[in-house]
C-alpha cells in the first residue's frame, strides 16, 4: 500500500505584491488529483475575510483547505509564535517530528494570553477586519485617482510600483522627511525592474492619517515626475 500523498502548497497572500492566491481554482485542482491543500496564512490571518479568518474565508473555500500555517506575530500582535491547524494525524506527526516545534523555547505566557484575547475579539465582532478593509480601500482609491500604479486589489499590503530602484529609494527618503515612514524594495528582494514602495495599512490608522500619507505621496510623486 502506497503511503505517499500529493499536496499543493501556497501562500494565501503573496506579500511583496499584495496579491491573493486563487484558492477556489487551487482547491478544484486538489479535488481533481486527490491532493491536500496547504496554505500559509501569515499575511492574511486576523484581517482578510469578513470576520478575519483569512484567505479561505475571503475566497469562499472554508472547509476545503486541509492545513493552515500562520503566525501570531503580525496582525494578531503577539510579536512571536505561530500555529498549524489541520487533521489530527498531521498535528500529531508535527508534534513528534517538527524540528522548529521540538527545539524552540516555550512562548512567553503574556504573548499566548494576548493572542488568545485577539482570537476572542475576532470571534465576537467583525469590526476590526472591517476597519482594516475600509482603510485599505480608502488608501488604494485615493492613490489610484492620483495616478499611481498599485499592485494587488484589496489587500492592506499596497505596493506602489515605481520600477526603478534608485527612484523608489529616493521617494522613500523624501517621504520620511515629511513624517511618512515607508520602505523601498528592489532587487534582489523583488525582480529587477519591479522596484516599489510597500505601504501597509492597519486598523490603527485614521482617515486623516491616511489622507496625510496620500497627500505626501502626491507631492513627492509630482516632484519626481512619477505622476
């Protein structure tokens, strides 16, 4: 009897581009070939989907993803730690064979408590994911109206595409002078010719702060001839 199995492994969100994996099509492919689906949700947990459940909720495939790996150190605010969910047999094997699990120190109790509280808040209300989505759409719509080219569609990671590495770095420096802290990314972090500034929205931003950021982008973008 063969003990081999087939799996499809993907990010739920590709963080440098702010693009979302086509999970319905991936799950259909898995059904066709009797494969497991493994999704890394580190850039989705806590804010994507109506209740923040992640990419599977956003794309309507809850219950079709077999294994989810994610982090407590990003949107959930715990600064460290992570988790894997899946079939009982898979989790038991990981507990026995996963080197990061076996050889890592125990997480600080305060971090565990904070993470549990965030899960509790997300279970009780969709207010926080909705706030992130609102801020994201406001920033994206204003930036596109101003003439900037953005990658992705609805993710709060918003890459502002500039294509030239020196230009991305220069604009980031000018924005910092105006109190806007963003980072320019270029090769080898992203492919050559696809340099960008990656902006990240959060539920902690106010509309006024987002407008200030966009206004600064517009001012510097005009100075640099981007728009």
